[in-house]
């Protein structure tokens, strides 16, 4: 009986490890899309596709990759990115105007990924807290 339980625990751990690997690859894709989209000024249609992909990947990574122990630090980090990023970009645009378009695209793409991920993680945290 105990061997079945230990086998189940091992298989669950192996599945979770695979999920984190997929999440890590997804995060690398996100970084690539954000950098690519920020450097090149794509047409509006392509920008919408990139933003849609970032939103979908944000939801998926929020569901798969953020563990119970990482929730608070993830949400605080997200809050800092959203609040301080706007102030930082405002200052940079004011003093270094030639970076305006690049930084605007960078921030839009970053928020397109981070915001859905934070919403998913916070909703999961709320549901888990309600269960306890």
C-alpha cells in the first residue's frame, strides 16, 4: 500500500517538474516576443498578434508556474513593475525622447504579459484562502 502511495507521489512530482519545464520555456518565448516586439515597429496587425500571444502565455504561466510559496513575491513584483514602470518610462521619455517609441512598446508588451498572469495568480490565491 505504501509503495503505491510513494509511486503516486513520484509520478505527481514528475508531472509537476514537466509543467515547470513547459512554463520555463513559455517564459523564454515571452522574453523573446517582448524584445522582438520592442525593437521592431511592427504593423498594427502583428502587434495585436504579439499582444494576444503574451496575454495567453501570461494566463498559462500564471496557472502553471507560480507555486504557493511564490505568490506573494510574484504579486509584489508585478505591482512594482506596473507602478514604477510607468513613472520610469515617463522620466526617460522626458529626458531621452528618442527612446519614447521603444520604451512605450516595451512597457505595453510587458504589461500584456504580466497583468493577466497577476490576475490569474491573485484569483487562485483568493480561492485557496477562501477554502482555508
